[in-house]
């Protein structure tokens, strides 16, 4: 009987299973043993109506939501690898300046003091290192 209300065999099985479970739980409401078929048919019909009235998520909606979106961990790993490759293209002096400025977060006067060179030299060398890094990263 569940096949009458279902659009595919899987839905019919779900309807039948829920109807039998509901009938078993409510077996005490059966008044006449002779009207068992009609009683069960009513439960199956009502369960079919319940089945189709429940909102169901469409799994394809979730797939379409994530389709084309990139995993940020994968993207950031690729970006880090590109940045590392660009950094390796710099000279040791340029790598050290970039590291002091952005890894250790030192100011230009602090870098100049640590390296024992004028602050203007640090500014110029950092500027050139950034330009070189930007070009290497863009490639």
C-alpha cells in the first residue's frame, strides 16, 4: 500500500517502516480485530502524508553550495609555498632584513641598531627587498 503513495521504492520502504512502527506503538487503539486492514491502511496513508509534509534538505543543494569554493587550508598552503619560493630567491642579506622586519617585528631603527648600519640604509635595502619579493611572488 505504501507504494501507492511513494514516488520511488526507497520512499515506500520509509513510509511502510514508519507506519508499522506507529501501528505497533498504537496497537492498543485497534478497536476491532476484524478491521485491522483498514486500520493499518489509514495509518499508512497518514504516514505517507506526514512523510511528504516534512521538509527535507536536498543533498544536491549542499553540493552546489560548496561546488567551486576552495578549501582555505589548501589555498593558504599553496600561497605559503609560493611565498617561501619567492623568499628563497632573495639574497641572504635581503632575507635577513625581511625576517627582522616581519618575523621579529622590529622597527627600522631597531634593525639599524642591531646590524650597526645607518637607518637610511635599512630603509633603502628593505624597500628594494620588498620590490624584489613582490616581483618574485607575482611570478
